[in-house]
């Protein structure tokens, strides 16, 4: 066997060349390693996990709070829109992991929400409101929906030709955002049995925008990334307004963010929770199976009709 002996000078030259090569390659290797650990938004699993991280974080049974502030306006044909009052919103939520042998590992969100109606002049909670169309002073019912839960979300759909979850956001530089529009059209719980025939169906639309930094969204070392939210709601008049079927609608426009802690809530929301809705400090249990509450079902629960149906009879 032939033996090769390197001189000290040759050995030093070889070591220098190797070190130089490592210096060139090491940034690329570190970048490749970083990308390998990031959440891939282009896969069904990554898109599903990103959706969870936006809504409630990656860890089971850890409460997440969204808080937002805005205002409510009227929209009546033939007249200028009016500002009616301010609104303060709050949603406390958590997620749990759910698995399906066919659809993969997903998640389910459970939550409670409050929407407070606030006097824009005093900043105090509205207890009564002067209806400018009827001239009546009506009692205000804050919206307290418990629960507001979602169906499980999975990477894949059921069946042979199953669909795959896709990232529905927009990426621009270091930032991302998405748009979620939720049209609502269903049986009004305050109406009668013939809504299909005479109208009265509940009609509304909820519009959400979520925003954040891309590097935080795809970094698994950040379990609950910072998120900002925009919210618009167009809906029928609130039932406590006693509008008696008048033409028009109410719309609300607000914005806010995912909070770091409960202590960051606005004072009016924190005081209202502590004094009137203490159970809203925490989200429902992860296995909560109750039927969802809405502002309309909550109004019906808080304002039951005494003695059943009305005893008044009209003509034929």
C-alpha cells in the first residue's frame, strides 16, 4: 500500500481551504435547517396548524383572549347613517386536539363571548337607550353568548375524493393577513313557524380580517403568535331596540388583537365580567357539547313570553 505523507505547509493549506469552505456553507446550512423546522403553509397539515395558531394557539386547554373596540351604526333607506353607540368585544377561547383516522389530526375551538354596548359620551355601559325612531326609552341587553363553539377542523376531508385544507391567507413581505366572510341566513328563534312563507328569517353577515407577522406564524417555538383582528357585522336590528320591523339594519365596525393576558382588557370589560359575568373569566371545557348561543337566542332566554301565546285574536 502506498503511503502519502503531507508536509506541514500542505496540511495548513488544506485546513485553511476547508475552513473557508465551511464559512461559505454554514449560513446556507443554518438557513436550510431553519426552514426545515418552520411550519409549511403549503401542506394541509401546515395550513390546519396555522389556522389553529391564529385562533387559539398550539397548546391544548390554554385560554386565549381576543379583545376589540368599535362602534355601531344604523343604515335606513332614505336617511343618513347614524352612530348609535360604541361596542366593546371579548372572546375567551381554547382549543383541543381531535384526531380522525381518515381526516388526520385537527383541532376544535370552544369559547364564550361578550359584546357590550357603551355610551360614547360617558364611556359607561348603556343600561337604557333612547330609540330615535320610536321616541321610546328601551332597556339594553348586553350580548352574552355562551357557548360559541366551532366544528372540528382537519387537514383532510372525508371520502375517497377527499379535499385538503389550504392556506387562505395573503403573504406580503414579512406580514400575512386573511379574510373570512360568514353569511348567516337561518330561522329566527324569535319568529313563528312560517318564516319561509311570510319572512322574518334572521339575516346577517360577519366579516373578519386577521393580521400578523409571518415569521411568528410559522415558528413552532412560538405556540401562540401575536394576532390583530378586524371585525364588521351587518345584521337585523337588535331585538332589544324594539324596532317593530322597520326597514334598515345595524352594522358594527371594530378592531382589536389577541391579548397577552386577562389583565390587558379595557377597564369597562374587566369590571363587567367581574361584577356580572364571572364565568366568562375562562372558556368552556374542551369537550363542551352544548348548543351555541346567539344574541337572538340569548334575548329569548332572558325575555320569556309569560303565559305562552298571546291571548289577543285578530280578525279573519
